[in-house]
């Protein structure tokens, strides 16, 4: 039942015209003696309702039909009222949740058969903050079903993804079978128990990760619309086997930011539109895993999958105030992922908490015969990554080095970082200031690394395209021709004005291609042995930390194939944009990175301090 508070509030006067409208509405309800709602200010999120007989009504039974179907909760005022000798209670209601017309509200084939399904469109959980473990606990305790959970996330996506004054454009499409899959998993939970901690948990996947279902896999491009993949990406298959629900596909910088150099912001694709920050109005979400970061930040899913070649997980995660982990290259398989470079691509989890990404990583990692880089995973397998999460006690005794090379350290960012360092020191961490890489020309390293991307992309993308069916696109040259034939749709003056990266890559000479082995060895040595590994060894460090996302450290980790993680650090007080703390280590050091990130997360609780401004419907 709803708790109602008596409170003085000026309410609209009931006149004859309103009474007539009320009576018309009343005829639409089956139980006419119980209640009637009248929509007064739908656009401002308020309802005023009259309840005959003074009987409180459960929230999930209250449905208004005047403008659109909706369900409401949080009545914060009621007032006795007499009109024409009839006693009314006037209710002022704080929140309404619309049931979008595009979502099925009554599908017999997906009605959860178990008693824990509450069949309500009002989540009893805050989807903006809910962690995987809290959702799994609620599902196990029969507080609600996975079918309910999927419906709530679909409602949130409908409400904020492409509607309102600040649409997020985080989700390209949703899985039309998500409710059916959830229903099946609900039945399995009842009959045989959960498969894993991800059983029945809705996950979004970046649109360059193959899903062999009714959804597209296009890297945001119109060129691959209608093309069919032959199988799920390896990580998607592992997630499905663990019971995760692939809820939909997220937007991204088209072709993972590997098509156009000169653009004003990240996150745009012709399929997905311009992804936008949930914290800053029309804010740059960074990229290329823009939609995955925004969707997690705005509570459109429990967690998401992103990909990174050079910063594409950690950078958008940082500005979205979430946790993003780029694993060591080879810890997670890249088979079924639209590539940039087989030497540098990595696929990783993005979540609201460090525990979320640890739970995701445990499922996503694994040996795959279709990805040679994964062959070492069996030898370094750590088991359950949650075992490395020790809270604030995990900071004690750690030696961490601060890297601030080539970072725009504003006065405010310096202050935020100083407070973070002081906090970690108070919990027993040893912090070494100003670890720099003065002997490394990181600009030259980036040029060499980018050259490697250009060299490997034509072959890697052709290998991916050749496995597709129902398409004539088979090469980089085919993609270039498609874009030239669809300039109105594929080119955007601000977000993607050209395809200069595609053209550069397509025109690389054979001699440069033959030189890729020496260039690969050179950049790996510079980024790893002579940079990250050297700094760790010189100062006896467990990990390196940096405010926001250091371009230098990101490029070094990309060149070496090393892991990175980012965790919320603080906020820009002028516009509310989040800062992230990035943590780097050597190959296969995910356990220590998770330990550092979890310790700081639990000590600081940064994400709890500010909710995303544009994650609610106008």
C-alpha cells in the first residue's frame, strides 16, 4: 500500500467541466467505485487524482488513460474534498512512469510463470544505482523477476534514449526477443537455479560486437545493415551461457572512431545518432564505446560491453562516472568483434561498480580457438575476480605512482587529485609523486602505433567481412565506395566530415605492410618494457595512477597490450562533468588493478555524490 503524507498544497478547483471529464474517465475503469485519475500536468510529471470512498490503492493498479497509459507512485499529498455531495480525496502524485506504446504491455508468451514476477511498471529498485550483485540478490529473493527487470530497462530506454530535450542516443536498438529470453531464464531459475551471478541480468553490447540474433552488427555504419553474422562473438556466447540477457546494442563512434580524423566530438554514427553525456547537456561522451558508457551511467542496463584499441573503454567510462576495464590483449577473445588491429584490440566490461566489472570479466575471459591471442589465458587464469576486491583494506601497503605527463592539470583537477591521494594515503597506500617517462617520445610512439593500425586494418576488416552473409561488402575498398555513394547519410559536417582514415589505410604501401613486424616489436617494447614496466620496477610500484585519462599512459598501454581500469574520481564544479582515476599495470595485472580501484571506490564513494542530470525524462 502507498504511504500518504498530509501536507498543505494549493490544488486545482473542481469545476463542472472537470467533473464532466472525470465522469467520462470513470467509465473507462472496471472498478468504478474505487478510484479515478485525472491527468492535469503530464508534461511536468504530475498527476492529480480523485479517489472515491477514501480507499488507498496499490500503485501498480492505478492507471491513467487520459493522455497515455502510465503507472504512478509516490503520492505526497492528499486532501479531502466535497463536490455535489460526493466525498473525494484529492491526490497529488510526484512521479509517473509512462508505458510507451512501442512496448508490449500484455504478451501471454512472456508473462513470467513464477510468483516473484510483480507485473508492475514501477521498479522497486533504483536502476540508476543498482549493481549486478544487488539485482542478482533481488532476483534470488523473488523480489521481482528478470521479465520485470527487462521491461523496466526497456521503459527507461524508451523514455530517455531518443526523447526529451536532451536525448542520450546511447542505444541503437533493443533485442526484440529480450522479454522472451527473460521469461525462459525465470523458469530456469525456478526449476534448476541460476547459472551464474549474471543469470537474468540485462546487458547491453557495443554495436561492433556480433550477436547472432534478430539484431544488427554494423559498427554504426549503414554499410552493414542487413548483413548476417555466422555466430555470436565469443564473449557474447559466454555471457549467454552464463544466463545474461543481451538487451540490445549500444551506439559508438562509427567504425570505433577509425574513419574520420577531423570531427568536433565523439559518439556519432549514422545508425545511432549523436550519443550525449548524461551529466552535461549535449556533452561529448568521448569514445568510441560512447553508448555503452552512457547507457550504464543512465541506468539503461545493468552493465555493458565495450571495446578498446586506444582509450575507447576507459575514456568514455571516465566522463560517464562509471567503471571501465580494458583487459590485457588476449584475456578476452576478439573473435566476432569488428576489428581495428588484431595486435591491440581488447574487449571489456563497463559497469557502475568495480564489483560489476569483476563479475563480468570472470564470465567474459577465456580461451578461444578463433583468437590466437587467448592461448595464454589458461595459464594465468585467476578464478573469481571478486576475490581480489578487499575494500579500503586493499589499499594498505600498495605502492602507487602518479603519472601527470601531458595532462591538462587545471587547478580544480589538481585539487580533486590531491584529495584522492590524501584519502588513499590515509588508508595505508604509499604514493610516489610525479612518475614520468622523460626518455620516451610518446608523440612518436603514437605515430608508430597509428601506422600499425593503418597497416593491419585492411586485412583484419576483410577477414571479418568475408564471414558475413547477405552483403556485398567484402573489403575496405567496398566500404569506401559505399560511403561515397551515400554521402548524405554517412558524412556529417561536425561528427564525420570525411573518411580520411579509411583512405589512408587503403593507400598504405606494400613496403610499409612488410615492415609491420619490426614496427610492432618496437612499439611493444617502448610502451611496455621501456615505459610502464620500467616505471613499476624503478619505484617498486604495484600500479600507476593518473587523473582523468592520460593520453600518454593510454597509448603506452595500447602499444604494449596492457590493461587499464578507470573509476570515478570527482566532478568539475562548473558543469558537473565527472573526472575518472585511471589505473595501469603490466600484462595480466587485472587482479591488482581491481584491488586498487575497489579500494578507492569504497573509500571515496564518488559516484554516490551526484546523479546524472539527464537520465530522467523531461
